C-alpha cells in the first residue's frame, strides 16, 4: 500500500492540525492554534460544540449532556463520520483540512 501524501491545500500554516482538543490536559491541546478559532464541519453540518476531533480517523468528541466524570471533566461521546476543519480568522475562502 502507498501512503497518502497531503496536497498543498491540506498543509501549511493556514490549515488546522489533523487532530486537536480543547482540554488542556490532552496531549493534542494547542492553545496558540485554538486562539485563531477553528471551524468544524461534521457530516456536512457546522458544529460549535466539538471538544476534540481527528480528521484522519474520521471522528469528533462532543459533550454528553451536563454529565461530569469523577475529576470534574465533562463526559464525551465519539461520533464517527467525515470531518473538515478550517481557521475562522482567515475568512470565507480559508483552506479546509479534510480527508480525501
């Protein structure tokens, strides 16, 4: 099998990372990138309640109601499907990170 090489539209400083989380305890947390504002489209719908996403694996994590775990962190559920991400500070024609 051959590895998929990202196209120029999928890499660079204006394309969000393939995976990021808003929880500072996560190894995928990146405050600098989150400050720019990342838009998420999941299954064709723009979502504003995403806690974490992975484009290559095709999933997002969203909070499961108001439930908390024993550490006071929100319980999340994983939803599978196509994920697209972009930086909101660029505007309407922002490059979109997605799995081809």
